[in-house]
């Protein structure tokens, strides 16, 4: 099964626009609408409670670099191809902070 997640790097699920969630991240308009209506998220477990957000999709978002909660305190899971890099070498920034 192909997961809908496209480019989630640096996208905060608490602040992303509907277009970002739907098109850039690839969740589609229905999931994007449900996410927006359920905000704010303090944890990945809270996101899993949103209708249509399966464990596999949430894991793909995490691996893809999306964040929940306060981006300044967010736990970001590096992309597999970036896992060996130091944080300052990774190509992900949120509010000017390299992740």
C-alpha cells in the first residue's frame, strides 16, 4: 500500500495551511480538514486519534520530518538518508532552527 505522505520535512501540523497539508504533504483535503479541526496537537498520539490518520501514516509523517507540538521543543525524526548527519548538516529548518 502506498502511503499518501509526500514532502513533510519541517511542516508543523499545528500551523500548516490546508494547501500545505493537502498538496505538499499529500494528505488530501479530507485529512487536511480533519487535522486543522483537531488542532493543536501536543503529541503524535493525539494525531493518531484523528479519523483517517492510521499508525502507518503517522509514522510516515514522523519519518518524513513533520512536527507536532511546539516546533521549538519538537522531537524530529531524521529522514533515514539524513540519520548519519549531525543536526547542523541536515537540510531541515523550522523557524530558523536547524533540525
